C-alpha cells in the first residue's frame, strides 16, 4: 500500500509530452520523456502543479 501523499501522474501517450506550443518544458516532462515512461510518482502538491501547468521543484536525476 502506498502512502496517501504519493500520487501517480499519468499521460495518455508519450507523444503528448512533445506537443508543440509549450514555451519551456517543465523538469517532469524531460524526466518522463527521458525514461520513456507514461507515469511518474509525485507528491500530491506536485501532481496538482503538473495539471495546473505550474513549475515544480527541481527533479532529482
């Protein structure tokens, strides 16, 4: 069972990460594209920020 404060951010297709028109791709987009993953485990706040288009904390590599 995962902690309640962890959530999984999911995109429908990896191609969705490379949609044109974004001025600067946030760090989580780079991470998901680099790992070729459609899901990313994040805290609740970062998940909300991802959906709202707000920048999130730096990504650990």
